[in-house]
C-alpha cells in the first residue's frame, strides 16, 4: 500500500480541514445510499478542502468584460457571512497571466491591511483567467507520492446539483514535481463560485504509472464473463430487501465486494 505524504498550504499553513475519504454526497437522492458502485466512485481518493477556517468563506464572480470579483467573508455571531473585503481582478493587456487587482471594498473593523489581503488572495487563488474564464482554487494540503505514483486533481465526484461548473482534470507526477494543490474551474460571465471552510473544493486520487495492456478476450474469457454475469443476477434476484422509504433493493453486491477486499 503506497504512503502519501500530505503537506499544509505553504501560504496559510494549519488552516483548513485535512483531506477525507468520503462516499456520501448529501445532495444525491436517498436511493444513492443503496448503490454501492456509486458510493465507491464517490470515495475514490480524497476530498480536499480550501485553506479556510469553518467561519470563513469566499465567492468568485466572473463579470462581463473578463474581470473577476473576489469576495471574502467571515461569519458573524449569528452565523451569517459578513463581507470583509472585495478585490476586482482584471487581466492585464497583452495577457501573460498577469492580473491587475483593485481593492473595491474593505471593512476596517477586521484590521486587515492591503498587503495581508493580497497575501490571502495568493493563498486561496491561483492562475485566474488561465484559460479565459478559469479560476484555480488552492487546497489546504499538498501531496507527495512515492516513486512511480501520480496524483489526479479534479472536481468533487457525483455532485450533480445546479449550478454545475465544469472542472478541468489534470494528472501530475507528484513523486518528483512539488505541485501545489489546485482545482481549476471554468466560469461563464455571470457565474459565481463559492467555497466555505466546511465544504470540499475538489477531489484527488492516486495512480501508478505502471502501464496497462488491452488484449482481445478469448473464448474462455467470454464464457467466464457470461457465467459470472448470469450467476450474479440470479443471486441478486434471490436476495431482495425492502427499502425504508419503499421499493426493493438488493444488498448482494455490497456483501460480495466487502469479501473481495
């Protein structure tokens, strides 16, 4: 079993929840709790959180004209988000990934300086407008894999609730390349992307670089496949239970898969 080293966000160390392996998705229908293959997909690797305290949150709004409004909030005594500051980030003419940041709002009661605000922005965001409309969200932890293993970074699996923003998926050789965790989302003008300290912003899983080979199945493979398929459906049909909310389901796959670990 490979061991993965986790390192805190260098710009905001010690802030943010640790990665977790989690099969449940609160916004999926209740029937999903009875679908072990769906849960296994959700539990692939680890959910990653932003470098935020639980009372902190932020929003990224992609504005017409190719600018970004970055708003940072802290919950008040009643738990409602209170706006601390807002930055307007606009790509510089000529491209090159450079951004012009303008502080458009600051609540002086929080005692933050402009230097601290820009440092916080760098801890939370990266590669804004690369490609156009994209924003990279930094994770609270980075990953170092053993030799021959890579890290795949993508959006959280099986979260279909709208609005759904597309996320880019990348695979990085994190055994030798010291990659800071980031998740890249693609926004359309008017889109808003939010994050809180208690909600994951992405998912990582780890793959060996050992190559796989595809071969054509022979007659014996085909016979074994069809026999196993027929046996599974017969056993499943004979093992049915009533769900608490109505309907029938079979726990057969879950039982067999637990024994196959």
